[in-house]
């Protein structure tokens, strides 16, 4: 649990020789639910690649008389993309109070890319909160700032970064790590996955298709192409998905559709029905289109031709 601090303990003597800023923690403890929207209210949200992490001074108590569990850490990072706000340059130093007895520690590892939220306090950059912080590991490589869909807002921009391979992206690792992004509505997530399903890289193409089926409990047309994948596990997964009867799903879509949707999707019911309207199973398409014709006729015209 505290291995990061053990690893960096040798740097304590160096930190003692440097000037440690007088900062007060803004604590959000493990289990305190603030909602994902909270992190996007930060003055700045950015993609950074951590270059170093150094302990700053001794540990401090959570409150007077409590165990000394708060450790100030100084992160130095290269700023690769700005999603919201403004940063002064391509390199930034920012501070974070880690809570050593909290698991996870929300520590940022040197050499890795993350999406973080930051604020400025007295001319010093800080994580937007302490003990807990926004920590989205970016496995998709680096992205050109001008390619980001900033006009769609921070949520879609984060989904784009997480679901779009950039420069120096390891496509194998990226494909294996595909999953629902921290932000992004179902329509946009589905759109990004469809782009991956057209990738010239066969492994990534198949991974994206299978992940679409898993995330949405959906049977997209691309599964038929995965049936001839060179990977036997992918072939078996696609065959199993395509054999599943859609009668139970279509009944649930008609009776209680929200029971099918993850917490990411319950506020986007119409968008989810748009996804199901593209399902390969006729009974699922029929149930989805029935909803759209009743409650979203414009979307029905687009998806239920």
C-alpha cells in the first residue's frame, strides 16, 4: 500500500534541503462521492506525462494528534494537451498531498501519461483536490492538440483521447485495455468504437468489436467478421455472442430498459436505443425502434429505416 513512499524515501534528504511551499491540503478521502462532474469544474484539465515525483518535507497529520499520514509530493510533468483552461508552458510542476494509509494512493507514476485536474494557489500549481485526485491513465499515446474535439466539451474530449490511438501508441496494449472511458455519452463512445472497428490493424479492429458487444450488451454487425479472426479466443467470443437469443433482451427493452444500462448510460436512454437499433438480432432492433418511434421519432427515422 505504501510501496511508492518506500521507493521514494531515499529522496527525503534531498527534499529537506530544498524550499518546501507552505500549502494546506484540500482533502477528499477514499469513499467520499463527489461525482465525476466535480473534477471537470477545475480551472485546468490536461494530459500530462510525469517525468519525476519527489517527496516534499516530512509527513503531516490529518489533524492535530492524528497519525502523520499526509505526504506532500511534487510532480514534474510535460504538458501534452490542454483540455480545459490554460497552462504557462510545456513543462509544469504541481503539488499533491498523498494519504499514505489510503488505498489506492492516487499516486502518479513517472513515465506514464495521465489526465489530471489542476488549480493554482498563490502562484503554485496544485492537484484540484488532495488524498484523492483525478487520475486517468492514458494508454493511447500522444495526441496533437489541434485534433482534439474541444468544441464538444471536456467529456467528449476525454473520451476521444481514451478511445483514439495517437502517436507512439502500442496498439496491442491499447486494444487489450479498451473499456468504458471515464467520461463520454453512449452515442459518442459508440461512434469512437466504430472508428476503431475500421482500423487497418486486425487485432485492434477485433478488440473494438468485441468490446462494443460487451459494453453495450449489443451484437454489432462486425462480429461476423471476427468469426474468421486469427485469434482463436476472439473467434470463440464472437461465435458465442452471435448465438445468444435476443428474445429476453428485447422483452427487457420493452418492459424495463433502464435495468440493462450501466450507470454511464441511464441518463442517455434514447442514445442507448439508437445503439440497439443497429443490433444484428431482428427482435432487438424491433424493440429498440418501437421505443424510438414513440419517444424520439427523428432518431427512429435515422436508425430504423
